[in-house]
C-alpha cells in the first residue's frame, strides 16, 4: 500500500518512513508545503494528515486532491510515532478501494 503523510515534524520525517516500511508500506512525507504540492501528492492508496502540525492551506490541498482522485484520508491529531504506529496497525485489516 502506498501512503502519503502530510504534516508532522521535520526531524521525524525519516522515522515516519521507517515505520511505514516496517508495516510494508511505501510512503512519501510532506512536513512543509513544497511548490506544486497537489501534483507531488500523486495517487496513493491512503493519505494520512497530522492535523496538529499541518497548515490550513496544506489541508485544503489534500482535501481537494482526495476528492478529485477518490483517495481516502485519515486524520490524526498527534504527530507522534506511537500515533502513526497505532493508525497503521488499525488499518492493517482494512481494504481501501478508490471510488
């Protein structure tokens, strides 16, 4: 499964990717909004938004992109490692199907 993580702490970006690897997921992490952000999101199987550390502009772009491409979004308030691990273990049995 491919996952895009939006928000979080700059120093934790590689830890987020390592955790996703342990759960056998490919991941991209955007802690800050780059130029041409909507195109860089791509079409992952799931988008994870750390709402506590995500700007309103980034959140709006994620919402617009997910609605256009039919990608499910999971919102997590905390941007901690344990919150990401909990989310990944919770979604382990779920099947995300794009509409």
